[in-house]
């Protein structure tokens, strides 16, 4: 019997390939439908996510279920860390 990590909410795999994340990031950057943060802020946000105890698989925030590389890119999003944003 093989074991597969699954998201209990959506029954999909919680592990996302880095190539897929890069493709999603590029899609958002190239889209005119999103306001994105400058590269320096993006890097700082990802660094803060990287040291967070709620980060799983180096991609997923267990507080909101988002892919942090996508959420950190968007200007209108904030860190869902309980009580205080890590991005302030």
C-alpha cells in the first residue's frame, strides 16, 4: 500500500512541484489582473515565511492553506499568522 499526503479539505496532493509554482508566479507577474509587490518586498516576505513554524513543504502556509510564493507576491494579501502579520 502506498501513502500519499493529501489535503483533507480538497483531497488533492498538498505537495506542489517547484516548476508548477514558478509557472504560477510567472503567470501572475505577466497578468495585468494583479497588483504585485516589488522584488525586494517579495524576497523579504518569502524569507519571513521560510522561518515560520506554520510553513509546510517549503510551499504551504498551514494557517490559510495558500502557496506562500503566490500569496507573498500579491500586494493586497497579508500574512495570516495568528494575532500579528509576519510581513509588517
